[in-house]
C-alpha cells in the first residue's frame, strides 16, 4: 500500500506525500517570504520546521537554507541535501509518525491552508534559457515561419545540406521544395538532429502563475514599401513548456558531464512562454526571438523534484543519428507527464481544453540540454531556469501552441461556443500537468495568466 | 581653464576630475567590496567618503548606497542622485577645496593607489542584452554568414522584400545575387533599417577585465553526411563593443519613452563579446547566438557616466527611413569615443594595434535601443547591461572583429611579426577607449582578457 500522510489528501490531489514539491510563499500579505512544500490542501512552512530543529540530518542541521526568502541556497546544496530533506519530510508527514501529527502547536504554526497563502517565484533566476527540444514543434514552426524549403535548420539535417553546397544546386533544391509546398513531411526521413539548440530568454519578466499579461506592442512585417505597422500584437500565443531548475551548477570554463547532469537538476515546473508571433516573425532573423517573448513568461508555483518524478521515468525517443559523445548518456530518461492547456474567455464560466500533450514527446532529455549548455564552459548558477521549448506531440490535438494548432491563424480552432486564431483580451490560459501513480497523482498544480489590453 | 584636482593627474590619464567613473573594488584581498571613483592614479573609496558624512545633499545624505558591495542601489536612485554625487565629488576633489585636500587622515583612508586594488564587476547584472547597432557590422556579417543574397535581414530592407513575395521571384532574386557574389555593396542603397534588433546574452559569464577566457569547445558544421566535428573552437574572435548600464528601469508592462530613456542610462563601459564563429555559424539558425557567445563576455572596470561624456556628444548618423514614432527622438545623440583593439601574443613584449573604430559609427542610439527594448512592456532592472553590438566603422581598418577584418579567415591579418586569422592560445586582447577634451582625456581604461587552452 502506498505511503500515506496523516493529512487527508484527496485521491486526485496533485500533492500527496509522494510529491512534496517546493515553493516559496507568504502566509499573510505582510509576512516575509519563506520556503514550503505542498501537502494536500496545505503548505508546510519549512521555516517553522527548521526553527523547530526538525531538519536534524548531517547536512541540514546547521543550515539556514529554509530561513531564506527563496530556494537558491537549498538548491546550491545539491542532491545529498535534497534527499535528506525529502526523507525527513516524508517521514514527518507520514501517518505513523507522531512528531508533527500529535503536536497541535507546531501543526498550527507550520501548516497553512493553501487557499490563504500568496505564492511567489520560488527562486531568484540568474539566467533563463529556452531550448527547442520538440521535434514536432521545430518542424511545424520551421514550416510556418520559413516555408517548407527552409523548415529544418541546417544544424538538424545533413542530407539536404550535402546537396546544397553549390549555389546552383541550392537554387534547384529551393525550386523543388517550393513546388512541393507544404509537403514538409517528405523531408522528415532526412531530419538529423545534432544539437539541442536554445536561446537566452529574459529573466526579469518571468512571473508567477496568476500574474496578468499585458498584450505587447511592437513592429510587424511591412507589405511592399510601407513602413512596418506598429501596435498591439494581433498574434498573441501561449507556448506549453516545462522548465528545469538548476541545482549546484558549475564554474565558468568547467563543463558538466552528461552522466552527472541529473545531479544539477533539482526539479521541474510548468512554464508558459507567451509569444507574440507577429513581433517574433519580423524581428527574429538573424539574432533569434527577443521582444516577441520578453514581455512575460509564467511559471507554476511548485517545483516538482526529480525524485518525485522518478516513478514516472520512461525511455526517451530513439535518437538517430547517435548523438555526439558529449551528449551520449548511459541512461536516457524522459518522464510520462500528461499536460493540458485550457482557455477561459472573458465572461465565460468554464474553461475549454485546447490541447493535450506529454513531456515524454521531447526529443532531447533535460540532462542532454544541461550538458550541451555547459559544453562551451558556460556556467550555470543555482536557480537558473532551463525551458524545454514548446512540447508538441505527434497528433494534431497535441500541439503545444496556437501557432501550430491554427497553422498561424489559417485554421481557427472551434472551441466551446467560441473560436480562436490567437489569444484575445480577457482570455485566461491555464496549464496543468500530472503523473498518474498507483492510487495517487503527482501533479504540478496550475500555471495560469490572463491577457489584459495593451497600455496605450 | 579646465577644472583641476588637488590630486596630480597626467594630461593623458583617462581619469581626470572631468571623468570620475564609478567602479567597485577591494583595497585588500580580504576587504569587502565597495564603490569607488577613479581619479588619476587613485581610487577614491566612496564608502569612506559616505562614512565621513560628506554625501550631505538632500538625496544621498541618509542613503547607504555607497556601503553596498555593488552599485545597483545607487543606480536605482536615478539621475538627480547621480548629479548630486557628481557635483559633490567634483567639488571635493577640486584643487581649491580643503575638505579632503587638507585632511591627511581622510586622504589616507579614502585614496587608494589604483595599482594596489582588485577591481570587481561594478554591478549585479540581472539581464544582459546585446544589440546589433552598427550598419557596417550587420552588412559584413550577413554577407559572411549567409552570402550576399541574404546579407540583409528582412527587417532591415523592404525593396528587396517587395520583389520577393512570390516564390518564383524569390528564386530569381537568389540566382541574381548568386551571380553577383560578393557584390553586396550593390544592395546598400536599398538598405532600410527599421528596428534595433538584439538578443539576450548570458549574464552569468560576464567577467571583469583581466579574467582569462578558456577557449570553448563545441560542434561545428559538418561536411556532407559526416557527423558534425567537435572540439576546441578554431575561430575564436573578439567583438569590440560598448555597453550601457541601466539606472532605475521600468515596471513590467510600462514602456519607457525614447525621450526619457537617457534618464535610465547611468553610463557606458567597454565590452568584449568574445565569439566562437564556428560554433555560432552552426547553431544560430533559427534561435540566434547561444554557445558561440556564452562562454565569456569581458567588461572594463569603470562605468563612465553620460554626464562625463556629454562634452563629447555628437550627431548620430542620419536615419533613413524615418524611424517609427516610438523610436523618433527629439535629440538624437552619439558620442565621439575613439576605440582601439590590441593583441599581444604569448611570449611577445609588445601589443599590436589590430583595429581603430569609434562609438559614433553606431546607427542606433543608446536611447533608441533602450526604448525599443521596453516597447513590448519588457522590464529593465538597475544594473542591466545593454551591449551595442560590434562597433565597425566604414573603413577596412575600422572593423570591430576578426571575422570582418580577415573576412572569416580568408585574408589573414599581417601584424608586427605575426599573422592572425582568429585568436590563438596565449593571445591577450586589450580594448581601450577615450574622448579627447581640451587639455584632458575622458577615458575608459582598458578591457582585456587572455585566451587559455580548452580544458580537455
């Protein structure tokens, strides 16, 4: 029988004793921020547990890591400290352990109803990186933005490249693929993924779930000789992502081996990488996404640890060709995490499911992303955020953003009494994610944000 | 006659009383970091000046901003505080002011010989953004990386674009430009700059002048069907840049008007945006530069304020077409700052000048960069860094990186007894920059770094 807590946890709760995700919260608006773990409908205040002397293992007993306003110090301590904390907390919260269960005073101080707390970003993010790890997403976006001839960046395939070294062959190739417009699937067998590409995102505009998102303004591609149009984005989109939170990290100039990379990943969160497709399309050559993304990125409040996800580990997709040695890992792991996106338009009572995907569709693993990030010597710091990129699955109903779901607005989605090409003012977008265990659910809670009109 | 200090300052010193750039230093290895300003061969310790009660103006008199280990708090106070500090320090250090001049004890405590101090990064950088503001650099890189047909990103020109809306015309255009290979200058009259594009760089790997740079390893473009080669970069380069340091910044969702942008720029530094061209060329489509840049970025220790640069303000280049209203500023200002790059190979006594450029060649102004950065609502925080991008001038001797100077290694540079296509291990690269005043020099000191071999 599964481990049980003395705190009652509904069977479909995201936060049973098997999960224990970490966050940072304020019990009252005037309180200082402090770390906590979610258990059922409560948040366990780790500053109180720490002050009560209950973190009494060898690593944590003299540490003030739970008396900080963020998790960065705890993250920097590494896997042995994380394991010590998890073991202690699972014991403390279990139904047959009296320490907290029978101490009314400590329960009163340390268990706060989740509905009463204000959740904050759980860590100070030094740098936020966003990968592009879904093959399906990469293929679709490439086709939409660059046309089928250029859908696949050169770093992903070689057969096409080898035929296009001479200018004239290049032109013939272009003609060929222009004729076979939208036949990008023909190119699929030639896809060759060589590296998990990524870009640096904006750390300052990462916000906690529940924060409104102001529709960004910007320039769009002009037609003919007119100046570029300017105004509120007309192609505002969500991107269904998850993000890994970095643990100890590395010194500048010292890469992390792919087989040790898991020790540098504390856990995973839901992330909405809001995107303005019209701004992005006009600005992204040759330096990548910038203002099309930097107006806001929303994180769910809870970091679900790799330890809690371990029972849901699954094989990652077969990688062909074999990755280069620095990316070839002894154990290549994905996680079976069901993901769902809902939209609730202004004035509607109910949300409507827009897409369902799964973390397991990612081509590159979290550990490969992290190893690749440091192979040039780049240093990661505790609390850094590594987004996966949009998690699109293989089916039309599993695509991770409206750009793909509506094929850049060409095929509006029919939802429950409304249609959408892109997001409208007042739309509230909510992500959720969970793993189904035997009699319990390890979940991520929700990651949501509402679109508010541009400020003039 | 120019203002003079009681501290002797050589005529060619970068740090006369007209400059007073801000940095952060440790007087002894075991000291805590503290802010200072450079004056001649000395650093004035602002924590001692603050403790002595000499910042007695209305804004700074009760502030602990100079008792911090970085300048972020001072930066956040904005232009009125910066002016108050500058006025007070210029008076305190002037030859006819007795307060410090005649106080041997305070002089002893607060004036530290520059040769004895350790300089540190002057601010905590939340986010580092790198622009692409030199027309000459953009044109050259475009031609080198994408060939003349695609040299100019679509967001910069419209005439070519208007002829290429149909696939077949696009192909013909490509053929045309393939035939006129390397004739990119023919396209120049059609250039139309519309936005100061940029990407987010890596904040964690920004280091202070004097830090060694480890040659990065990575993947490069494969030939034919072979896997991509992997190893130490063979095309390691410098990029001659300057960077603006953000003052107060803005709230998420509230853009900064271009005509108020100068109040959000504290000052400017020299910056070397080290680049691995082979890694960059393979990875940068479609998300922009990542590992080709993130292994290290070097800053000079001193932030020269906009107030000190004001006497060297000059017109910015004529912008054609007229920028969109949100980028159209009432006063459009560049600065006449002479820039120089030297390389000193391992074992050589002397450095050799590689290029000479000038800040005034930038097409987009600092204030336009900042306004563009926030137009989508993106928030800037105190201490954020805005790189200008490589500052290339119009002449072959004024190009800002080896990629351009050697045309991607095709035309090695002949220097004093050695040649270079790209940087070699042991090369020490030093930037300097200065403005020539009437009888004095407002300078930036140096920004240097030495290449050390890859770690295996």
